[in-house]
């Protein structure tokens, strides 16, 4: 029940929802690309990504100097439901 509450809390933030929607469309993106899309600071974007990563909503992969994010597979059912609504 607590994990469900954390997921809903994470998805209740418009910036995090925008990140999820962006990653759904792009398949994967660097922190810089996400930052540019959101028009948000690198630090704030990284914090939002960390929240999503802790809940296994997004995956992180280090490629040389770049950190690439993508939606976790399989996508959590609640996240799938949210994606159909936004």
C-alpha cells in the first residue's frame, strides 16, 4: 500500500508526468535533452528523475559521459494508465 501511495505521489507532479510522457515519445533521452524539453534546471530535472528511478518508473544507463533515461520495461500498470490519460 505504501509503494502505491509513493507512485501516485510521484505521478501527481506535472514535471514528472512531463518527463514520463517525453520518454514515452522519445524512447530514451539524456538528462540534458530532458532539461531542455522541460525548460528546467539540470539540478531540478535530476531530482525529478531520481524520484522516478527510485520507484522503478524509469531506468538509467551510463554511456560514456552521458546518462540516458528510458521508461522501465515492463512499464508499471499505473504508469500505463496515466499515459493513456495525458
